[in-house]
C-alpha cells in the first residue's frame, strides 16, 4: 500500500511533448520514476498515476480518503472549474496542490482553483521540482 499517491490530471500524460517551453522536456514516465525514488529517499512508498478521465480521478480520491492516504495532486485544467474534483479532494486526509507552471502569471481563468481552499499546501511555478517539494512536505508531516 502506498504512503502517498501522486495524482496527475488531464494532459499531464503528455509531459515532454506538451508545450515543453512551459512544462519541460521530462516525460510523465520519467517523472513517475523520479518521484518513486524521491519518495524512497524520504522513507515513503509513492505511487504515481495519471488520468484524462474525471471519474477515474474522483475514484482515486475516494480510495485515498477511504485508506487515509495523503495526496499530491495536479488536477490540470480541472483545477479551475471542477467542483466534483474539489469535493472529492476535501475528503482526503491531506493534500498538496501542485502546478508545474505559475498559473498566476498566465491567463485569468487559471488564477481560480477549486482545490486551494482545502489544500494542506500549494506549490506553483516550481517546475517538476514542485512535486518533490510536496513529497518532502508530506514526509515532514508524518514526522511531526
Ligand atoms: C497546470 C496548469 C493548468 O492551468 C493546466 O491546465 C495544466 C497544468 C500546471 O501544472 O501548471 O494542465 O496544472
């Protein structure tokens, strides 16, 4: 059983090919491998998943809620309008909202988040390193 789930939403499976000037050249598979390693260094079993299907993301959040597993979530564009994702995340014991890009320096519609109010922490604009920061934060909460 994972200690932390990293859940990536729509279009993040295309990392490495999708607007590399914004999201970088690393693929999702490479990111996933890296985060499992980061987790190992922090003493955490990390599982990384990605979906383009909203119902699947909601199911994973329910799973995290039922098993009391903290989550790192980049909900992609759902962040900005999906109240269903926001409601599901609210059931999880702790979650860190991550955005690779600085959403506040981009279009106005990206400035709104259904996730931020309930988040344990929010990391934006730190590139893929934001996921590592989120894992380190969740690891530090376990030690408190
Ligand atoms: C994103 C920012 C969102 O606005 C966008 O829709 C994404 C990625 C980010 O990681 O910077 O898909 O969440």
